[in-house]
C-alpha cells in the first residue's frame, strides 16, 4: 500500500485555517478524484459545506474534544473512509504533543505542515501566549501571516518564526488575499562604510545575514561580541557572537559567525571584543554550504555588557 499523505493545518481559531484547507481542497487537480478526509477539530466562523465536499470525493469528520483525538479515533477514520489523503485542521488550543507524540495509522505520513497567523493578533500572542503560538509554528513548512496591512512589522514576524524554525517559508497576505510585497525595513544602514550593529539589532542582523548573505558581500560590520574560541576549535578560526533568547530563559542559544583570523590564539575564549570585519560569502562546513565568513579589520578588548543576551523581537 502506498503512503497516505497527511496535510496538517495549525493556528488559532479564526486565523484562516478553514479557508486555507478549502482553497487547497478545491484547487484544480489537487484531489484528483481520490478519496479525501478532512478532520476538523474546531468550529470557526468559516464552515465546510459537506455537499460541496462530496463533489470532490471528500468527507468531513468533526472532533470536539482533545481527549477524543486519539490513535484509536484516527484508526477508525482510516477503517471507515479508506482515505487516499488526509487533511487535519488542528485545534489551536490543543497541545501539539497530543498529535506529534501519537502513532498515526499505518501508511499515514505528514508530508506538509501549514500554519496560519492573524497578523493583527501576533503581538498579543507573543505577549500573552508565546509558548503556545510558537509551538504551532515550530515545525511548520509554511507560515502564512494573513490580514497584513501597512502597519504590520514583517521583520518582527519573520525573526520570531525563524528564531525557532529556520526552514519555514513565510508568506504575507493582505486582507483581500493579495501578497504583501513591501520590503522589510532593517534598523541599520546597509549603505554605510561600516555597518554599526547595536546589541538591540544583533539578532536582527544575524538572521538577515544568514538568510541573505549575498546582501553583505564585501561590506564591513562592527559589533560587540562574546568570543567562542576553545582549544578544540580549528586553528585560524574563532566565532564572535552573542547568546540570544529565542522564546524563554530556558531557550537561550549562542549565535555567531565563522571568523578567519591568523592570530586567533591571541583572542581568549569567552572574552568580550569590539570587532570590525569584512563579510565574504564562502563555503563553510559549519554552515553546510555557503554562508557569511568574517575577516577582521580590527579587534579591540571590550567590557561585558550589562545585559549579555540579545533578542529576536
């Protein structure tokens, strides 16, 4: 028996999940006449028309309570409907572990996870339920921010998602469904002779430089860094960077860049420096491909800052 593809849709109620599922289902040729099952775990403002679903050989199964969403339930769905593809519209208030930790029916394979976010509510989510919303986005292949307008801070949205999920593709849509193609503003001057990166902007710059390294080819940058330079590190290389908080104090990670420097043995491990360096895009094993490699222009000892952490928000 062939694999049965499962498409998982996550997001809070009224974030656009049902609309996205319907658009996917009724996309020309997507279902190709095969048997489809839609497992819907919450009632939102947008509803499914079961008669319309039958026209494309799809059936709707509702689940009202999280405790009913079990391996036994999913196996019953498989036995009753024998689907050739499955669409799960997951409840945004249910723990993702309920689904991710269970054993799916035989041959069911999650092939794509899509998350929807109401852009007008994202700041509120981050302030009041950050862990819950980021759990929904953590493994998403595509994150769709809808209801964007000219006040939507696309950079903030991108940084918060990418801090947890580097592989995610981000899409920004306006209220009318058109793509929001406004460029994302950066808080530093890319045209400056030396781009000054403040502590507040380090995580923003790191994310942008890693995602778009060619933008920084040949440019000089200056920033305060903590040195990663243990004895086991390859000679002629050290890593200037910062510890960043991605979600909570328990989720702190070091983010830095490969730096080639012949006198690296003179830069003590865990020391603080002010570094000015030129960026070049090169293949680096540490990046598993091409990425930004720094070549120091100047390195000066520095004092430890009052707040050693940097932030993606």
